């Protein structure tokens, strides 16, 4: 199933807290019943009393979820199960049940199963009988879809696992190097933010369509090689903090969304919302934005109003439906996961999924960027450490885990010293958590062959296989000269 024909998720990035509570209550029950039913239908005929009993229980749970949410999609993301974008929490003693469902879906090349209104018990029985009976083989997904059609299954749809690797092409259709494309899109987006902020001063409406096109291009780049755009976020040579910060938060947010297996259109929507999350700061005087040292209480109270000013500015967009995500993100991106932060309201906030993603990206980039009033920035690894310690308080624990996995223990652009005495810059991460501490690096000053661009795999072992050839000893981000060298690599 290609991107064009793939069914789209709801336009809202996340439902209200009531829906999340429903998922937390009914989601585990549905998974357990799916597990039980999958085992029962393989032992007994569909007409058997035991089979009918477990199918009836399954349908009661399924119909309750459908009535509450209007749609139901069971999806795998890395090693988690999600229902309608909500991660289903699993107790340790029930891990085996969840693991079974995840592995069976993976074996059949299935990323998601959609249960549509109108599904009945007979249809569910046929689905379970075919899906869990079909032995994994080449072309298993297509074979499953064919069998579904032959037996008349119309209200259960499968979404195929899609490897998100794209080929980038320029306007004439000729392929370009991804790095060149990344540089152009990144700097065009920084320039767009400059135009947007200047336009606000002149009361011009935000160039929403242009922002949308640029974020769509970024999605293609991220899905081809996320490390290139992430590397560009480590460049710190812009005079205007807000320009680059907004673009960096946009990129980091979209990387998280891609790791969560969002649809391309949803990643682009998130990108636009993240790009405009701080737009309300255009209403804050520069004397406060660039004030050295800590803000006094009066200035800080005004600074906090930038969230409301952001909503005010975004509400000028002609079609509010297009900017709905941005309105929520602009208003809520400083509200913490535990409902502290600002702005406060008496009955609390229903934090949108897009907001929870942008909050992590926003804090990370702010902590690693030099600013007049913030003192020395944190090194990327220390910023990740802070985010981890505040997981469950400021940050959504699930989003935190995904972000740290994406960035790695040593984020792209980090300068490190190796046990060989060499200095290197991290250029690419691994997707598997086992070797997050062993990324790909490029040596600074050249390797054995004198090539400064040689890429080193830190999982490479000596010829006898007993030890690693190189390991990270420490980070060197406190050395300005090394940062400048690193920029030449990630900007290359």
C-alpha cells in the first residue's frame, strides 16, 4: 500500500483526555482478548461453543471502543502497541501477551490493523482464523489481503509496514545529493522564519502554504536519512536565536514523529505547528528577549504571555482549520506533562500529542543553544540527561524514550575524544538501542589515511574480536575550536 492509497488518520493529532483514559482502561483488555481468541480459533472450529464465547467477549470490548472513539486502529511502533495513537500500557506479568501480538504482526509485514464500524462476530472470526493461521512467508501481506477479499472480510483492514526511504529529486526530476537538498531546505526555512517575523511587524498574514511545503520537503529528507537534518540543528552561528530555534524544534519534532511511525502528512502538519510554536515572542520587547542575566518577576510575567500572543497571531490565518494544531502547540508548549508550567488554568489542560512532542524538542534545543540570558549551554548529552530526569514531570515518558533513542547517547554534532587519543564528531546514530553509545563518527584532523571525512563505526572490533577498536572517553563540547570544526562536518 503506497502513501497515496494509505488510509489517513484523523486530522487531530491527539484526542481529549477522556479518549486516552478509555484506551488505558479498555486497550489492555482488548489485547488480551485478541490473544485468547487467536489461540482458540486455531484449536476449534468457528462454530464451536468455546470459540463463540471468546469471540463474543472480544466483540463486546471492540464495540465499546468503537462507540467511544468512532474508529479503532491497532498499530505497532518500534516495540510498543498503540490504539488510535495512544500507547497501551502493559503490566510486566502481561508482557508475553503484548509481545506475541507485536511479533505476529511483524512476521506478516503488518504495521496496523484497522477495525471499522460494522464489523461483526462472524467477520472477526474469519479474520482471526486467517491472520493467525497464515504462516509467515514471502509475500505474506498480499496473500492475506487476497484471502480477506475471497471470504468477504470488509470491515477489517491491514496496513502494510512501509520502509520510509525516499529518493529526493530536484525540480527537473534529476536526483540530488541528500546533503545538498538538506542544506537548501534548512536555510530556506530559516529565511522563511525571518520573513514571517518581519511580516508580523507589518501586519502581514503568515505564509502558511510556504511553511507547509518546506516541512513536507523536510519529511522526505528525514525519512531518507534523519541524521543529516539533525546535524544541521547543531550549527550555532545565527544572529537571530528565534529563527534557528524554531527550525531546529521543527526538525527535532518531525524526527520524533517519524520514529513514532506517523503518516507523512501528519509529520508535515506537526512540522508547521512546531515551526510556529514561538511566534508569540514577536509581541515581546527585544529589551526583554535579549536582556542579559535572569529576568525579574515583571519581565518574566510578560514573557509568559507569549503563549497567548502566539494564539492571537495564528488566529489571523484565513482558514483556522489549517492552523488548529499550531494554535494548541503555541498555547501549550510550556505546560508540563504533570500539568505544571504555564499558562495555568483551574481545571488543567488536555495536552495534545503534538504539544508533548514539541515540548521535548523545544527544551532540548533551548538547553543546547547559547543565549544572552541563559548562560552557558548544556552539552547535548547533559541536555538529554536532564530530559530523562524530568520524564514524567515536564516531559511525556514515552516521547522522552523515543527522543533519546533517536538522538543517541551522543547526539549528531557532538565532539568526542576516543580512547585511541583521536577526536571525532558524531555524524550518524544507530536505530537499535543496544549500541546507542557506539554511533558513527568522523575523525577530526584525518584518520589513518589522512582523510578527515572517513566515517568510523564504533562497533567495529579488533581482528581477534575480543575488544572494540575505538570507544568514546568523553565529550569535548566545552572547547570552542572543536565546535567550529564539528560545524564543518554537519554543514558539509
